[in-house]
C-alpha cells in the first residue's frame, strides 16, 4: 500500500510542481522512464511470485535507467540514435508486457 | 510466449532472441537471491526507504516527462501557427503589390499612348504596340468566341488508372486545336494564355503556370465565331473528345458566346528595352502647313 502511495505521490508531484529538466538531459528522460517502469513491473511480479528482494530491485532499477540512457547517448554520438532508441523501447516494451501478463495471471487467476 | 516455452529445446535459433527476452523479463536476480537465502525477504522489505525513494523517483520522472511532452507539443503547434500567419501576411502583401503593379502599368500605357500621339511616326509605333499587346496577352480582350468545357467523369465512373480524369495533355490538345482553328486569345478558368504559358500535371491537379485548376475546365477562345467554331469542332481533337464522352464519361461541350471577356496575363516580365529618340511634334493643326 505504502509503496503504491509513494508512486502516486511522485506522479502528482511531477505534474503539479513541473520541475524543469536541464536541457542536456531532456532527450534521455523518456527512455529512462520506460526503463524504470520495466524495473518496476519486474519488482511487482517478483513480489507476487514471493521472491522479491530489495537489493535486486534497487540495483536493477538504477542499472536499467543508466544503461538505457547510455545506449541512447551512444547512439546519438554514432548517428543511429533514433534506431537504437527504437530498439531499446521495443525490448523494454516486450519485457513490460510479459511481466504485466504474469501479474495479471496472479491477480485475476486468469 | 510463456515461461514454460523457454524450456523446450528449439531447433532453429531464430526465435531465441524473443524467447530470451520474454523468459528473462523477470530479472533472474530475484530467483538467484531467493535461492541463496530463501528465508529472508517477506513483507517488511517492501517499506524500506530505498524502495520508497525509488518509487517516488519513478513517479516524479513519469510526471515530469508527461509535462515536458505536452509543453513541447504546445511549442511546436504555436511555431506552426506563427509560420501560417506569416505566410498569410506575405501573400496579402504580394497580392497588394501585384494589384498596384497592374494599376501602374495601366497608367504607363496611357502616358505612352499620349506621348506617341504627337507625330505620325509615333502613331504608327502606337498602332504596332497595340497589336503586339493584343497578341502577347498584355491587355484584356473582349469579343465574341466559343467556350469549350472539359469535365472529369463523375467519380463513380472513374477507374483506378485515372481514365475518367482530364490530364494536362488533354488541355494542351484542346488549346493547340483552338489556336490552329483561328482563336485570337484563349483563357482557361479565368487565366489568360500567353506564348510562354505551361500546362502541367502535378499529382491529381492540373497546373497552368504553377496555379492549380480544378474540373470543370472552361476554355474561352475569342475569335471569328463562324470560322472558329466549325474549324474546331471538325478538328481531330474535338472528334476524339466526343468519342471519349461516351467511352469514359468525360464532359465535353462547345458553345458560342457573344461577349467574352478575357483578362490580361498577369505580371509580364521586361527583358529588353531600346530608347526611342524623341522626334519633333507635328505642328498644331490651325497654324498652317499640311498635317
């Protein structure tokens, strides 16, 4: 309950206070958010499977965000930024969907 | 793509990428950690400050990205609106200047006629200029003539290959046939033809001098009606069009008109000018000497 509350409070804070992001980081923020969502869905699924581990969650969250931003940054330097970010979004999207399906199976037993 | 599928051995390696992606969707680290100390994580680990901080960060960044995306979209649309307003302003300014140029040209022509009427050589020159102005479409024209109307087939009859549409070469054929039949001035949908006018197609539209025209196309030709009309109607072009009206459903009609008004061609370009040396004016009629 409290973790979900923290998540909702974070979203509301972002929408209400509208903090400005430094311009150099702006292109990487959407990909970082998708990577963070992937770690989040993995954590929820692990929780429902009964094997949740806090250290694994924090490490996977931080590393996902950093690696995704790094890959997009590298892609921009090499000139394949658009294609690499598409690839990252595809992979993260597949993982999110897989975890969401598993969560759905747990919650609805269907 | 359930986890169970990943366990069976696959003979082709091509599916392994997607299978790996979906089977490792749950970070294997969780299973390893659970294996290593099965007694540990239960419910209390969920409230740890690190987790709450991570969740707050995720929510915050999601909100920030949503706000940022909306802000960028607003900026893009306001830039577009500013550009559209700019284009409309410039178009209005250009139209105003074009109208001013037409007025000034008319003034110049009056002044020139006045200046040339001072002596016989000038009057001959003025007559030559008047004829040339008519032929090069610099002046509007009024007179009897014929109107040829070309129309696309009704859309139900059009085939996919565009058989029911009027193309640029159809209009070219009609205009050439009209000139050959003796037309003195031709215009289409209010646009006057000069010897430099281009008729082209761009996609679905027919462009006359880069202005798009739409069906129906009214081609007005001024000339001697009793020779112009029979000569055009008997021409190969007109006969071909008549068969096409029944084959493809195109519209084609030729009618006489007693009083056609054709506008002048817009914006003539001055390329070459020679100064005329001023000649002495004729003596005034009442002061003796023959005029």
